[in-house]
């Protein structure tokens, strides 16, 4: 009973802050708004009874967005947004593309008969099943993802410290 | 009904992310648009897992992969931003027209 209400509430919060990300001229505020979007998504995950993913989302995004805020302050000419610098281009076509994308998704969401109504395992059962999935059938995928992220970390650092003329 | 609600939220978030990725001039802000889009994709995956296949945990596995992709995107993006900032002194993409083929 409470599930649709919780999902709706966190959904509205997520959409509101997603709009804020691209409307505010302060970089730190927009990084924090993105963090709020991700926290709201974590709330939806928890409301959908995916406890592990919800908590993981909250922890990962809290650290990721904090790092993002630091980088924003480092690389922006006007991180505080005090100069009211124009930071957008091709606003109209971008808005059109965004509206079309959202409209397409909404059409699919509303007009497809998705079915559903299945019951989920208990949190403990979920953890057990996810562990079996990760360490069994999806082991190769999981390991590959780990190695890929390690390679990306090393490569990104190498690019960042390389000497540029 | 809740599934439709989740998909609606995901669709709107995806649209906003698309707008952000196309309209922003700063590399870091473009990455934020991509992050919003990936968040919408994750929401859809969790909703589909919950309401259509709660016994199949490949769905949650897929969410973990998308989270990895988000972290990768941030790492690669910031690596590029650092390189670009050192070479040119800014990450404004309006000034990156020399990358045009």
C-alpha cells in the first residue's frame, strides 16, 4: 500500500533535483543536486525491496558525487556561479531532444501491458541469491567489470599525469 | 501500477539527462547529464526486476554492471578533463572545435 506513495514521493524528488542540476548556475549546488537525485533513486530502490542495491547506491553515489563536486570546483571558471556565466548552447534543440526522449519513454511505460505482481524473496534470501548469481553464473561478468574499472582508473591517472607540451 | 510509476519517473529523468548532455557547454556538466541518464536506466532495471522477474538475479547483477559503468564514466571523463585542462586551460566544449574531423 505504501509502496506507490514512497515511489511517487522519491520520484518527484528525483525529477525536481534533476531539473535543479541544469538550472542552477552554482557548480557546487548542481553537484549536490545530482547527489540528491541519486539518493532519491536509492530511496526508490529501498521502496522496491531491493535493499542491497539501495544501500549500495547511497554509499557509492555519496562518495562519487563528493569527488565530482571537488572536480567541478577545480575545472570551472566560475564555480560559485557569481558571474552568471552562460553555460548552455543549442538550448532549443536540446530541449526538443530531451522532451522527445521523455515522451518516448512515457509512451512505452503507459501503453505496454507489462504484467507483473510477483512477490520478492526476503532480504536475506535476496542476498543469498545475489551472491550465488555473482559467484556462479555471472562470475566472469563480475570479474571482467572489476578488471575493467581497474584499467580505467590506471589509464585515467596515466592520461592525467602525462606531460603536455 | 507501481511499475508504470517507476517507468514514468525513469522516462522523465532520461529526458532531463538527454537535455543536459546536449545543452551544457562544460565537460563536467555533460558528464552529469550522462549520469542522470544512467540513473534512469538503473531505476528501470530495478523496477523490471522487482515486478517482472524477482526470482532472476541477473537483473540485480545488471544493475551492478550499470553502477560500474557510472564509475567508469566518471573516471574516464575526469581523466580526459584533466588532460584537456592541462593542454588548453579549460574544459569548455565550445572551445574544443578543433576536434572536428
